[in-house]
């Protein structure tokens, strides 16, 4: 009886091994036969666009103002854009934070912290420098201002973070306000 059990177990193991070898052989054969086969017709043409890009996170903070709130030409933006161009890149991904463009309220594009200057000034300068260097911008629109998330800021979780002096960000109370901001940016930079 013991010999029969061993014989059956051996037979099952042998059959299992044979099945696994057959499966492995089938996979190898399929890979060898179908490798390198092209679809019918010519290959699609590649788009002729510049492919290299650079992220310049927080570049907007490198645009400096004097004591009267005037834009100072001595900043790192022009140098950064020149270096990107000289490096052979074409695309520049940067950030236009909502909290830095509509600082004091919806539709208000005056910087109430710097002599009521236009909040577009530093971003106009970034766009101007990119354009002057033949670069294309990919702009990230984010970071809602406090006025757009008053309801969210009052939640216990956010209040706990604020008590720890930790920066917090989150969605606006009304997504339509963000849509209006996106439209304002698109209108300002057609």
C-alpha cells in the first residue's frame, strides 16, 4: 500500500513537472516567435517638439522688490532662464500660487502687502524672461488663499496644525472660485 501511495505521488509530481515544463516552453516559444513583429503600415511620425524640461519650484520668490515695491532687475529669474536655455532645455514648469495672486480677496489682483502693486508683476516678469529666452512655460496653479478656504480652516484638524505652527493648505470652499482664478490666469496670459 505504501508503495502505491509513493507511486501515485511520484506520478503526480512527474505530471506536474511535465505540465510546468510545457507551460514554460509555450511561453518561451510565444516570446521567440512574436518578438519584433511590426504592425501593418508605416510607423507614425514622431512629433517634432523639444523634449527637455526643468522644474523651477518657487521661482516666484526670487523676483525681488525694493523698499517702494518696485521690481528690482537684480534677481535670479533672468539668470535661471538663461541657464535653462543654455542647457538645451525648452520647457519650464513653474508655480503660480493662487494665494500670491488673489491675496486680499476674490477678483483683487493688488498686493496689499507691497504698496498695492499688481500681483501680476512678478509673474509677468517670469513670463517675459521665459519668452525672451525662447522657453515655454508649463504653469502649475495651486495653493488657495485663506479667504477662499475659510470654512476649511475652521475644522479641528486644521486648527490643531495651526496651533503647532505648521503650514497647511487645502481645497477651496467653493471650486468655482478656483475656476475663476484659472480663467483669470488664462485671460491674463492668452
